C-alpha cells in the first residue's frame, strides 16, 4: 500500500526525479499536493512568465512534460499510477490528479527513467550528421502514444517558412521591453536554482542553435565548431484542439519524444518562441500542419557537437514544491 513511511519516501524520490523535466526558461512552474494515495499536480501561477507566454500555453505544456516524467519515475519505482487530467474545471490550475495504486506497473521503462537525468537542452549548433529517418519515425510513434502528432519539417519550403517564423517571432518579442526584461531576469544566472544558467548558454547568443533557438543573455559556452552545416531536423508537435487538456497532452508527448531521443543518443532543444506569437503560430499551423492541427511545440533534434558534456540545469529543492493535503 502507499500508506507506510517507506512508500511515501519512494513517492518523494519519484518527484525528485520528475522535476528534472524541462520547462520554459527553466521556470519549473509546478507544485504538488500529496494525499495518502495521490499526487495532485498544480500549475504554479507565481512562476508564470506573462511577457513570454501571454496565453499560458508554455506553462501548461511544461507541466505536461513534468507529468509524463512523473509517470515514468513512479513506474520505475514500482508504483502504479492512474492519471485524471484537468480533474476540476472550477480550479483551472489543478492540472492532474495521480492516484497511486498497489501493485507493480506493467509498463515500467527503466531506460526512459535513466534518460531523465541524461537529457539536456542543447542550444549549440549540431554536427552535420543526418538523423536517420527511422529515428524520426520512432519519435513520432512515441508522441502518438501520448495523443499528439509529431511531424518532420522535411521540405525546403516548409523549413524556410519555419525559420522565417522563428526570426519574425523573435523580432516581435524583442521589440517589447517587458519581454526583454523578463528574459534577462530568467537567463544568464550563475548561482541560482531557477532560470537558464550561464553555463548552458553560448557566449555568441546570435549563433544559438544555428539561429533557431531563443536569444537569452550571454552565456559561458563556446561553440565547438560553427564551420559545418547544422544537420538538425525540425519537428512540429500538434494536437487536434488547443484547450488546456490538449496542451497538457502535448507536453506529455514532448516528454516521450525527448526522452526517447536521449535514449537514441540524440541532442534535443525544444523551441516554443514561434508559437508564442499569434501570427507566426498561424503560419506554422497553416504551412506545416495544413491547417488541420494546432501546433504546440517545435523540437530541434540532431547529433551534439564534440566537446564537453553540458552540465545539468539546476532545480529548486523539492520541499519548495510540495505540500500535504489537508485531508490526510
């Protein structure tokens, strides 16, 4: 049962693993309420980034990535979980109720659990090695298992439109003083447990991700070799609807794809910026997804450059994110 002290410690350990999930600006916008046999996931609205993420899509999607990480971590710890998404329409910040059930899960994946700690958001230019089409199909299959479509941006015209959308979104956001201030506050940190640390950002911010990734504050990373072409593939994650449930599901699908890419030895970088601006989000919806799906996130996937391994981004202490249910 989940009642005894040892199992509660196991649940806490699973949460400590799950919070290594990536989130917009490493804001870690989640909090947990623990019951006798449940974990309730809430959006932490105090960590919402309104200038970057006006409609809250990135916040919910970040929590969806966390939710999938938590499912993987619980299964690896031998705890079976039943998830109820958006369980209380009157409490929009209550994103999921996870019932903890006796008996080992049937779908524990220790490989995915170990990938949680190895995954990094790699904003560097990747090598010119091609990503096998079979790998892209595997990532799409993992996303589909979570209820979302992951489509490769394969054609030259589609790729050009996406790259233009990325540049246009960056230009629009960077013209906003509030956005520039918010980005400066949440990046380039040296000794903090939130935000994007300087150690994971390039000194040459303009060259980040071969021009695809968001420009943060100047960092400490050197690009190993920028003379070769970048062989990364761009993938668009889409859902049939654009409500909070779809955004949460998209986050779970993104987590499944990111962790499987890590298992395959690939480097990854989520790209949300072009979907934070209405006009560029519409461009990607119509030009890449044929107007039939709502784009939720872009993923940049490739082979990491040779050089030192990226350090993990810091996480705030788990105690800051947990409270006990009053019903306990």
